[in-house]
C-alpha cells in the first residue's frame, strides 16, 4: 500500500495521560499536514511540515501538542496531559508540491477517545 | 481565505445524477476550486478541482459558473458507495498550506 498510513487507528486513554500518533506519508511527498476532526465538523488544520521543518501552526495547537518530522519522513503528533476535549479524529495528509492546485492525500486517521 | 457555502445535506436515488452546489461569492482570480469527499470512517479523498473551465475525470464533473462565484459537482450516476460528505474548498496563494473544509454536504443515496 503506497498511501498515507496512520497508527494507531484507535486510541483510548485516560485524562491526563500522554499519547503519540504516527503518520507515514507517501514516500516522495515533502509536505505533511495534521488535521483534527470532531463529530459533525470538517477537518481543521493543525500544522504542516515542509520536509523536516514545521512551517505553520494553527492556534488550535495548544502548548500540550507537539509535532515532529525527523529527517523529513514520518511524523509524530504528541498530546501531553490529555483532556476530554482532545477527543477527536486526528488526520494526516501529504502532498508532493506547493502549488495551490496540488491535491492532498489523507490517511484514515487516528480516533482518540479521552475518558 | 475565501469561504464556501454548501447545503448541509442532499439526497439522491441510486443511479440518478446528483448536482452538489457550492457558492463562493468572494472567490479571487487565482483561487482554485477543489472538491474532496469523506466516506464514513475514512479520511477525505480528492475528487476534482478546477480554476475557470469545466473539468471532467473518472469520478465526477465540475461545472464552474462564468463569474466563478459558484460551482457544481456532478456525479453522473450515484451509487451507494458515493454516500459521503462532500467538501467544496478554495485554495489561494496565502492559504496554500492548508485547506479550510467547512461542514460540507452530506449526500445520502437511496437504493
């Protein structure tokens, strides 16, 4: 499978715990994005990387959130001290170029439930 | 970023054409119109995009109004697998780094 891969698919955690999600983009794609989606809403942009550099962060990305993309390959999104409001689907996407007509390829997401 | 307006939901009978409208009255001359759809329990997938001219691909057609203030995604023969949320999105030079999805149109296909 050469698509965007996300792990795990589901994560259940207790409030206050730390969680980490992984995204493996399509191999030749140098741009990687993280989105968050809550029930009934469209995906909301969190952050994106150009290779290993994190170039933009949304105001939705609080200090408890951190994302990395070492060596410009896979990416991780960590949430520290999880809160119930963090429960959502976390989506990763990648694309090759920077032109505005370039399409994004999304993974199937990680569904986080904070109890 | 220019925003779009879509109906919250639409229904279609199976094997009939579906026209999904999108209004984008504040679109600028360099904005592309993208459509993505999201099937249940999956991430969004690209459907089609265009700038000024109508576009066709194996999934759908995109009809863009002459003034570009609206567009319509056309599914020529709806199948049950087309049941999804459809998002109409504009991308401009400043917002090229992310997409603003909105809430989209939930399409229900009736067998």
